[in-house]
C-alpha cells in the first residue's frame, strides 16, 4: 500500500463535528443581511487574471505573490479568486445590474491566497461579503458599519474594536504618497525589506507595517489628514456623527489603509487581540472608482467582507454559541415486523414535526448497541419500536440525557408527546 493522499497544505476539511457551528455563525450573518434588504448573488470561484490585476493592483502582494494563477488549455490566464469584490463588480456590469439601479448584494464562499498557513489564515478561506452600488453619501457607509456591528453583537462577540479612517480622493492620495516617499527615502536603510520594496511600488502599505522599527519611523512621517480634500473631510465627519448617534463606538486610526488599491474615502476594520497576528475579522470601505476602472460608468460603491474562519474561532474560543445537536430523536428498532413499520413511522413523524430532526437506526444490532449509537448521535430522546410495542400499537420514549425510566405511549400520541418534550428544552 502506498501513502494515503492528504489534503493540500492550507486547504482544510470541515468535519461533521465542526459544520454545525459554521452553519450557526453563517445563519446569524445572512439573517442580518436579509433583514437589511440585501440579496444574495452567487459568483464563480475562477475569473480571468486580468480582473484582479486591474482592480486589486498589479503591485500589491496579492497579485504579485499570493494568487493561484494558471493558463488553461486555451492559453487564457485564469486565477482562483483572492477576494470577492472584483467578481461582484464584474457580474453586476456583465448582467446590467447597475443600470438605473442601486443594488445591495451579499455573497459567501471560498477565497484563495498562497500565504503561509497559520491560525486564522489559510490558503483556502471563507468570507461573507456585502456590496452596495450607486449611493454616494456617508449614510450608506454608516448603515453598512452599523450592520456589521449588529452581526458581531448578535454573535455575542467581545473584545472587538472598530477602527476607521478616510483615504480621501485619488488625487489627495497621490500628493500624500509623494510626501511619504520623500520622507521615508531618507530612512531607506532603516526600513525592513518589505517596506523598502513597497517604497517603490505601494508606499501607503508601509503605514500598515507590523515591524515595530518601521512603525517608530512613521511617528514623524507626514499624515494623510493634512492632504485630504474638503469633500472627503466632510464625508468622514458626517459618517462619524452618524455612528455616534447610532451608539457605535470606534477609534480613528490614521494608519489604516487596507491592502487593496481600489479603496478611497471611508475604510474600516473590526479588529481583535484574541487571534494573535491575524486580528482583523471584518474589513471594508468605499471603492467609488472601481466600476469605471473596469470600463463601466462612474458608480459609487462601498462594501465589506467578514472572515468566517476567524469569526468561528472567536465564537468557539469565547464559548458563545452552543450548536444544537444534529439529531433530536433517534429511532431504536428491533424485530422484523417492527423494522418494516419503522420507516413509515419515521416518515409520519417528519411530516407532522417538520422542525425536528429524526435519525433511524439501520444495520440491526441489540438494543444495547443501538442505545449506544443513539447516545453518540447527541439525540435528546430515543423512540423505541420493537415487535411487542408494534403489536400493542405503542412505542417507548426514553430521555437519553437524564437517565430516567423509559415511558410507553400510544403511536397516535407520539407526535404530541415528542413536541411537548422537545419544546421543554
């Protein structure tokens, strides 16, 4: 026998023990999105490489070093999506969703980046994202941020902080970019290797450096706020007023720049100190020039993405969500005649109690072995049907969690009895 095939590094399986918690977290997030009037769009995982090089930026780390890119059989360069916004914009343009409309959309799925795997950062990771098109004002920025605050609140998360900044217009950033390069060029030898490379390609990303020596150099660097245009300052001021009124606490972080070239004006992140280096659980901002950049008409837009791995880890670490068992009732069956009727009984129960989860034992075995499986299933109750019970028109009901005695009820009574017992939990 040869070696068994293992999963690719950075690509993880989600096992049946894990998926209930994922579904609960996803359910909270998508439930909030629906309550705010957002509609789901489902996007392909594979796109033309040009989509990302034109939107994210050819000199960003993502495009330069992290994308999974290959030539297909026709010689076209394709890439697994490293983020969701670019594909969402492409889909909206391709299908005419931006024509005299102001769509509010959300999507969920896998993203791919060839990074060094660590806690909270895998090469295949999952996001829920939301995008709004056609609205220019700070009111929609505020609503998006308030909505993310509600999501985190309904998950019950603690130790999460909202950080805000504004990047102004492209022209303002260009002026600031030059001032930052002029300043940092005098300290080139003191910069870490990544920052020296970014000095030539994407200097604003140096503001986000995790190197403490580089951060110390930035204490005396020019600040973007001095280069902002009046309209961007007014937009940001109104956004802060709206968040203050809504009771959403935040901290203005002048070094928050985001890693994607398409952002301008509002940027925000929800960060935590509970996940080590990978502290951002939600991030977003405005990208008013992106549609035009892809050949469309000028269209204001704003959005965000939540990292599901990081949210699930936080929820689990903080003991906030206790997923329900995958099974409510386990059907224990013994005897040839009982086995013939058990399937019918289980289907009847599923018809009359569509909200409950039933699992029927298959494969035979003694009552003792079946009860062991029932216990391992996580079910609260077992319904017992043997030939004797069948002959009397009865079934047994046993609470698998309190160790009490098994009770006998008529088959016709069973739906009402189980409904009462399950609703007591």
